[in-house]
């Protein structure tokens, strides 16, 4: 337990995520299909609106936020400069390309949509339902990688209560 904690702390403080997939030979150009650059400004806008409980008549920012978060979870052909060494090249979830600070804020809002009372109103029902399904998914855990340590208690309680 002690060693695991030390490793997690080192990874968190260095800002590195462990999960990455070695890029196959079919990927010759990186970040060509990666939606991080296109969706980055959108998710940031939806994040701020949802975080401030802004629900517009033309759309629900929290619903759009969860949808956009999901779109940024796959790897596509996404890679950061540290993922592209001369020896090996890796692809990572698109959301990682938005930066550690934003990634931390973004997954915290998914958590808050699930657990915070301020998001329990009728206008947040669909976003809360989608965020709950996402938060307890294996894909979310995989994308969070070492950053998910802070949610272990909620995940363990959910597994215990759902009989998994």
C-alpha cells in the first residue's frame, strides 16, 4: 500500500499519466484526427457555464459538457510531445492534450455532477444521469489513470452496492 501511494504521488506531481497505447505502424501522422484542438474551446465554454449553473434556453450546458467530455475520451491519433520518442510512439486520450490543469477541473466537474446537491435540480437530470453512467464506467477510470485515485472510495462503494 505504501509503495503504491508513493508511485501515485510521483505520477501526480510530475503531471504524467501512465495509460498510453503504443502506436501501431498504421499511424504515420499524429494529431491529424485528434479532436482536442477543435473541441478544447467548446468543452471549456461548457465547463464554465455548467460549473456556474448556467442553463441556456437554446441548450443545456451541462448536457453538452458531458457529451463533449465523452468525445474527448478516445485516443484517435492523439499524442503529446512526450509521447513521441525516437524509440516508441504512443497515443493517448484526446482530453489529455488539453493540459493537466484543465483535465483535473474537467473530471472534477463530472464527479460534482454526480455527487453535489447543487446539480440535483430537474434541469440537471439528464446531465446527472449521463455523468453518473460515465463516472462509474471502466472507460472513465482508464482515462483518469492515476488521477482517479481520489475517486476510489466512491467507485468501491458503488461496486459493493451494485454487487459487482
